[in-house]
C-alpha cells in the first residue's frame, strides 16, 4: 500500500554530503515544531535539543564531532539531543522512557527536514563529554544524538568510501526478520 508517510520515509536517505548553505529560519522552526509535536509518555516532552546555528556555537559543536563524521562539520545546523531519566516516565520494573521519547522527536526532525528537501543526518559519532563542557549541560543529562541538518551537498566532498555508501542502493531486511507475528522465533 502506498501512503504519504511511506513516500516520505522512502524519500529520507542517510546522505552525508551537506552543503554549508544556510537553512532558512522558517524551515528550522518547522523542524523544531515537528520535534515538539512528538509523542511522549504522559506528554512529559522529555527531549532537549541544543540547536547550533551561530558560527561560534557551531565551531564548539563541530569540535565534538568524531573525525569519521568530517562531513557533518559543513552542516549549517547541528542539533545535539539530550535528556535525563527524571524528565520522563520511569516504570517500576526499571524501564526509563527518556531515550525513547528523544528518539521519537529525532524521527520527527528527520521526517520534517525530508519534506522540506533538507538532509537531517543523525549520528552517534561524537564526544558527549565535549558537548557537556562546551554548552554547560549538567552531567545528569545524557547526550544521545547529534543531527546534522542542511541542504544536500556535493558527493565529491566525501571520501571514496562515503561516496560509495551514499550512492549504494538502500536496503532493508525482510519484515520477517524484525517483526514476529503472535510468537517469537529465534534466528538461526
């Protein structure tokens, strides 16, 4: 079945080449609003994002990005997503929802950016401690994700390996590998 959501998800791609061209403020506001509209446990809205757009702040944020994510250092917008357990639901059995809620907000960011013909590329390759230090984020917060946002850049700005992965066909596992209907089956 074809739907608007499936079309948008198919359009979203983990592109690494990001242009340094500035993102218009109204587009950035739409992206932030999409995150703010994310679902959360008991509407606690536990996500927090450090939004970097000014040169000085971007320079500090780029210092935290791992060398392997060199491509993200061109992005005109960096978002660092963080939260802490007491901002969200904590179940008696120990499950904490703050990371899940932050993930939902990050997904909304990626989808809204995609609809606006922007790249929103999440990454784990950064140094959280540097983010804490650079922006005064207290230690009880966990910085979970960095998202580089911008217009699609030129493939030639990437190293050969990233050029190949950026142009490789997008693949997904068969549904049966990730979804179990009515009964769990161990993989062989």
